[in-house]
């Protein structure tokens, strides 16, 4: 909280420092919503040659009853979501075009959110963040230049709550299956300064608590989060100081169920230690300053500090003394905590010049990440005499510096033709030292210098119809686990996109084809490490080719639909694997976790004013959890339907509005699995003269029919 007060103090000082009112002449850009400029540098416009989807606060609100943000985005094109606990709360993930969550670059107000070291996005640390999201944009493919780790399948950028001229207060409560409940208090002071110079100040905040037992037995999630913001603005200036954070505790459901366990009882949890939990605290502090310098120029500065710390507690029976630095006697039971303590600093700066169909944005981003990794023995059935509780059995540190500079321009080449060029240089250094959790020396000092060009054209046939084409190249460094596994080379992606857009009256149609071809793509092997994280390996040459169609049709004032279809082929070229002790060339194989068909559909019916009924449907085709086309590793396709109802009441007194929302998930009680894992090991015991590869699988069962019901009171 001290840092929050510091931010607010800086806010007041910056306002006081404005001794002279701005003399900048105003033009048509004055009407531009100042909040949006925080993400202009990494977002694209509606007619850009980048494949994308936009989601508004209004679209999120109707289903925002406690489930994580990825689940709320489940019906976007080429999106597949997962949930370890089965209920959409806790450890959830999002895949886009078959690429795993580490490839989805996530930014919040332009600040990178992905963990710099693992490259993962942990939505469990953003409890109820949808309640503080003004809008978001999902770019598929390489997309435009962004901050942080390169996008290798998609980038998702979120803009937090905008300035509110009017004061308000909201109380939201929802309840549902599996003892799920969400409680949110949100408020704003509204504009508390409106002088003749057009200066305004607003303070706002949100406090939330979400709890769920989970569909899987004892796979509970307990989230407590906050969002606080102070804003100053005038005709040419926007300054935002904000802090948000989350405290989470989640019970172990990371290893799913075996085939036998799934058939026996799909809700069972094989873990019995009562505190087999993940515990993590994460706080973010951001300061943004945007200045409109003239009719043609504007500048933006964003600063961020993120503090994260937490541990995973685990009971381990009959362990080896050597694995725990000889703190225990051989064969002892032990309880350990594996800690991560990190600090993350970011600075973003960009300038924009805009005149007569020409716009250029130039910027840079600098970040520094430090992380301490260590493990403690907190209990043992038979400790060595000199062992003290919380003695460390491993300890290591890491440091990552990331610097990028970009320049992107949109140019009107002819009456109906616009050009787009985007050039980025990214420079990364990653260092580790110490001993990892396997009690092995882990020392790394790696440097990467990347050049990522992008170019595209948009041709407008008419006001309603346009065609675009683009080429983009992206490079990406390995993550911590890749380095541990011996991977040191970067991976490279080339992305070609061709699309047609038609927006007129009651029809909005977006269709595109893409060809993404890789060198050294790190694909998921299907296996998990000892903390449930997916393991990756280099596949050599590979590609993804696909067709995406996204259509929104408003038939009349009562009925509208939103439908998307994604068809793709995702292949490893000349893939080799060890089978029965021999290295075998399998030719072209399917890339793991990459379904060839993904379909989403929403039918909205508004029979009367303020009442909306929606049927939401999702089909995900079969997919392999391996890269060797093993039938054992195949996940069956699934087709799931949800029903959503929202009704807003406008009272004459006391409340501004009362919003009642209901959501019934999986209305046809489908027993399905959205995610799993696949592993192999070589059996040399059954027959000493022959090596046999043994396969195994695990599954994450998703919830059958369940419901959420909530109400929001606005004052």
C-alpha cells in the first residue's frame, strides 16, 4: 500500500506542476478517447492488415459471474480453453490456433504480463480482472509489434477501466455449483475537478473475492483481488496511476486422472495431503502518462513494477536423502515448499505522428526480471540431527533483461490502398546460477538478438468491403524449462495472412487464410514436469495452415448471431522419435494439441428491452496430445452448449440499475475432456533383450451441467 500512496502523491505533484494551461491548438483528434492511447502502440485499427477480434466491457459483463478471463473468451475464433479443476476457475488456460498459452503474448495497458522466465500466463493471479477491463483485442498470428516475449500464435492486450465522469458504486454477488461464489465491490468518485481549463481528477477501485470447490474433488480455488486507480486528465493530458493484485490459494489438480481413474470416478482427486496447495501473492504498480503535444504529435510513457512471491507445498513419501541435500534420512517422508520470489520492472516509451493518412508510431520497451528459486523442508518423518525446519535443499537465481525498439507506419499509398510496415529489434539476455529443484547445477548465460519485420497492404473495394494481406516474422527465445532440458536455440515463425472483411448494415463478416511455418518450433511433447507444467521439445520444421471465418448477423431487433469457424492443418515435417529403442522417422505428423476444427456460435434473442437470452455453442475437433500420431494420445472431439440470461431493471429510485444474470454451463450434461497429457517410458525389465516403449495418458475432466446466478446493484 505504501507504493500506492507514492503513486497518488506523484499524481498530485504532477497536477500541481502544471503552472500554465496548455496552449496547444485543438483539432478533430480532441474527441479521441484518451484512455485508448495507452494501447494504441500495440493495437491495430479495424482496417489494418492484421487478423484480430475486439471484445467490449458490455460483452464481458453478461457472463462475468466468477469464471476466469480465458473462459469468457472461449467463443472467439480459433480459441480453445482449459480448466484443471473443471469449473473454469483457478488454473485455466487459453490456446489460439493450436499454440499453447506461453505463445499468447498478454499485455495490460501495454505492460507485459507473461512471466518473463517461464513465458506463461497465470490467470489465477488475476482474479475477477474482467470486472476491471474496459476492452481487449486478440490478435491471431504474429500480429503487430508488442512488448515482452514475442507472440507466437496470438497476442492479447487488455485496457483497464476508463475515466468515469460520473460517480458510481456497484455491488455484485454471484453463487453457483460447487460452492462457487463471487463478491465484488466497485466504486468511482467521478470527476471531482472540473475547472475552466478542462482539468479533471477521478479515483476508483474494486475489491473482489472468488471461491469455488471446483468440479474435481477438493480442487478448490480461493482468490482475493483488488484494483485501485487515480486519474488526471485535461484536453491534452492523461495520467493514470494504478495498482492491482491478487492473493490465491489453489489445491492440487495439475496431474489430472489416469484412464482408469476417469472411468471409475471422473470427479475424484488422487491427492490426499490436506495442504497440497499453490500459494501466491502478486501485486502490480503502473504509472502512465500520455501527452498530446500538438495537432500532429503525441507521446506516451508507461512504468511498471510487479512483485510476486509464493510457494507450492507438497507431501512426498519415501524420498532419497540425496534428493534433499541430505537433510533427511533415506526413505523418509517429507513435506516441502518450493518458492519463487521475483521482481519485474518495465518502462515503455512511444511517440506518435499522425497527418493526412500517414501515421507512424515509434517506441521502445525495457524490462528487468529477477527471480529467486528455492526449496524448503518444512517437515520430515526422520530428519538428520542437524536439520532445521525451513532449511533449503536447493537454491538458485535468475536475471533477464529484455530491450526492444520498434517503428510502425500506416501509409495511404493510393485512394483505396493503405500500406503497413512494422520493424522491431529485440535484444534479450538471460542468466541463471545455482542449483535447480533436481539438485543439478543450473548455470546459463544466453543472449539473443532478433529482427522482426512485418509488412502488409489493405485495399478498400468500398466502404463496406476490403481485402488485406500481410507477412510477419517473429523470433522467440527458449524459456527456463527449455534451457533445463538442453534447448539453447531460438525458434522462428513466418506468418502469411490473407483476409477479406465485409461490414455493412446488419452483417459483419471477417474471413482469412493463414500459413504459419516454423523453424525449431518448440512443440508440447504431451508430458508434464514435476509441478504440472507442460514439457516442450524442438520439432525442426513445421507449419500451420488454416481458414478462419467470423460472421455477425443482426436479423432484426430481436435476433442476432455470432458464428466463427476455424479449419486447419498443423504438421511437423519429417518428425523423428524414439520408439522401442530405435530412432524412427515418422514423416509428417500432427502437432500436439492442435485440433483441425474449432467452431463457436452464439445466438442472442432480445424479446423485450433489457432482456437477453443467449445459447452459446462450442465444438472442438479431435486432437493428439503427442507428436507421434499415437491413437492412445488422441483426445476425442466435444460439443458443449451453455445458456446465458441477463435482465436489467431500471428502478426509479435508490438504484441506477439492477442487473440479474444467469449462466447454465454444459446444458446437455456432456461428459468431456478438454485437456490432458501423454508420456512414454522404455521398458527393459520385461525382456532384457528387447526395449519396449510404454505409453500412458492423463486427463482433465470438465464439469457436467452446472450453473451460476448473480446480481449487480448499481448506485
